[in-house]
C-alpha cells in the first residue's frame, strides 16, 4: 500500500503538490529541508557534483519513494545534494508541522512511515557494505547475492551506477564472467551459474 493512500482527503488538501519537468531541480544542495517529499509520479535523483565535475549520486527515488525523511528531524537539516527530476515528476510535499500531526494522529500513516524508514536504513547498510568492497568482482557478486542471484538491468551504465563502478569496468567484468562461465547474461538479465 502506498503511504499516500493512508491520508484522508482533508490531510491531502494540506499537502503541497509540485510538478517538475525532466532535468529540473526541486531543491539545491545546502537548501534547508523543511518537508518530506513523496514521489507520486516519475523518478528523481539526489546528486552532488564534486570539484572535478564528476557526479556523486546519493539516491534514485521512484514512484512511492520518500526523500527528506532522514534530514527533516536532523540537527543539520540541509540537503546534501540537488534533488533533480530524471523524468517529468509529481511530488507531494508534507511540511514538518503537518508530518508531526500525521504521526501523532494517523496510526496507519505512522506504521507505514516507520516501515519505510526501516527499509531505507537496510538499503543504506547494503550500500555501505557494497562500497566497502574494493574488488569490482567481489562487489558485483555481493550485489548479485543481495538480489537473490538474479539482476534485471536496463543498461550497463545503470548497473555501473548501482555498483558505484565505471561503465567500462562493469562492461569488462561482465564480459570476463560470461567467458569464465560464472554468470549467464541474456535479455538484460544476469544470473549466477
């Protein structure tokens, strides 16, 4: 169930709906985070740009996902990256004061919110574990294991971003692992042999 389905019509009326076009920035790095966002349609990305011009992608959030929830009650509630639309998107914004009311008065919303926070924590732990593995092959097999030995991907570039590796490194790795018969790759699916 989507968390927005747990809101009454009256509660929804108090939320802000923002429509943004692909490539537009909803929030900039270091903007104050005064609300949580729920992606109603589309996909967004939270990204920072390093001094050398490279991107550091913190998170990609699809329909139903939340952002700002780990910042809003923080002692430093500032965005660590730009919130950018990867496609045309519709975002529901819930101000901090309303969020507190919802958590106090709507128990179904509270339970789903806590569920989402828990899942987000698990995802962050998986990402930290993945980033702690230096070897590209070990990182790939850890990722494959976390996905029950089957990965569906849209492109090598997208998979490389998931693995925090260069596209070239992932392409070479996949080629070698197929040749060594450690994985089967077909129709944008990779399976462990």
